[in-house]
């Protein structure tokens, strides 16, 4: 790999990390419009069985009500592992701890899991093409069924 391509890859990886950090920030700050801008129009999102969307308009509908359902959230992501498919597509894996404070009187919900993502570079910007959340375990979490992490026995 030549130096120019290697430098571009490092720049792209920093941009990908920023997209992931922005996703958590926009979610925690109740900014659904900015969140949706991080996704391509033909995105696929799968948070749990029967909880996801295909296409940006359907995804925007999943964001309706996050401000009234939660008093606050705090999403903590690890640095992503990035696997290059091409210069304009990557697959990533990120470890997640997400804490949810509800508007209703109930204990805070905690999710431990991993995001498995595909990001693509379109018009010079990295965006989510596919986002899958796989759940390791939860504590007092509002979604009772999650996508299994697939841990070896």
C-alpha cells in the first residue's frame, strides 16, 4: 500500500469513528433529525426482533417518541474494529453499554451488547448502511427480546 492510500485510510477511519460518536451523542441529546442524517436512504436497522427499519423514512418513524419515552440515555461505545471491504465500504464491530432513564417510574434500564455495522462513503461522507444491535445481556431494560450475540458455548 502506498503512503497516500494509507493516509487516506487513516483519515477515513477517523471519520467513521466520528459518525459512531455522533450517533451516540445525538441519541443521548434527543436529536433524532441529526441521527437520521447519519444513515443512507436505503439503510437497514435491526435493534431487536420486530424492532428495526428498512429505508430512511421507516427508520425516522422508529425515532418518534424517544424524547417522551426517556428522561435521559447514556451510550458508551468502544473504539470500533474496522474491516475494509473496499475504499468506500467497511464493516465494523463496536462494544456498547447503554443506560436508559425512563420517564415512567421504573429502574434505569441497561443494555450490554455490540453493534455490527456496515458504513459506506457516499458523496464524500461516511454513513450507516446497516446497523445491527446484538445483545449480550440486559438489566431492567424495556425491550425484552434482543438479537442474540452468538457467543460460543
